[in-house]
C-alpha cells in the first residue's frame, strides 16, 4: 500500500471519528450536566444493558449449543458402548446357536425318514429272528403326529427264551435310530421241545422327523418328511 493510500485511509478514519464525536457531543453534554449519582446510575444501566445483551444474545445461545453438542456426544457414546456390548454378546450367542443346530442335526439323524421306515422295521424284525425269537405278530400301527416328529408304533408278539428276549431288547437299545419299547407283558410258556419260553407282548415305537407346517401366510402345504 502506498503513502497516498495510507493518508487517504487515515483521512477517512479521522472523518468517521469526528462524525461520531459530533453525534456523541449532545449525549455527553447531557451526561456531564447530570449530577454524580445520576452519572453513576447511567453508567450502571449501560453496563447492565451491555451485560444483558451479551448474556442473552451471545453467551446463552453458545451455552445451549454446547449443551446440545454434549448431549449428542453422550448419546453417540452410549450407542457405541451398546454396540460394543452387543458385539461381545454376539459371538457367544452365535456359538450357542451353532451348538444347538449341531445337536438338532445329530438328533435328527436318529429319526428315520418316511422312505426309510419299511427297511428299518424289516431290520428290527430280522434282528429279532437272528436273536432266536419267533414273531407271532409284527403289525405297524397308524402314525401319531407330534410337533416335529411322528411316532410309528408296531404291535409285537414274540416267543423265545429269556436270553434271546433280553438279547433282542438290548439290540433295540443299541440301534442308531431311536427305538422305544413300551407296554411290555411277559408270560411264561412251556414248550415240550424247547423247554421254558417267554411270550412277550409289547409295542415297539420308532420315530420319524416331520417338518413343521408353514404359517397361513405362506400358502404352501405342509411337508410330510425331512428333505435332503
């Protein structure tokens, strides 16, 4: 900036100061005409107005803005902490879910599918004959539907020695598929050639997996068996 420009700027500033002084002269004259207590009162009122204006128009809005920012920060920190907590809880829940799914799959392997039932029943009958039992009755009954499985009862009447009977029941207990024996009725029976025999009446129950029926909104028919 050149000297001429500086001089012009200083000249304009002096003119503004002189104009402001000219405007304030009447006010200052009035203030000077006041008594000392009055001048003190005017100064006090002026300071109060300035402080009040600063408080309501500058300080208070800034405080409110800072308070809002602090509250928003606390909310964000709370969400971050909750997310961290949820993340820590997520892994154990995922592991537990995987364990339950694995256990469910293992349990389902013990339930034969519909198409496996005839072969499985034939295996049971063959196991009894191999143990030395004679089947007088081996009659599959109607299925009994449960929530996610169906019971397949088989009415059985067989004759054999005590050892053969116990062996067959042990074979049933050791089968990879779930088999239950209920309603056992044992009666002694003498045989001229084979000696003392046991006539056993019972119900052998096996189970098959049944997929849950879909909800009304799906509009699909219920599935009768497990899909691969």
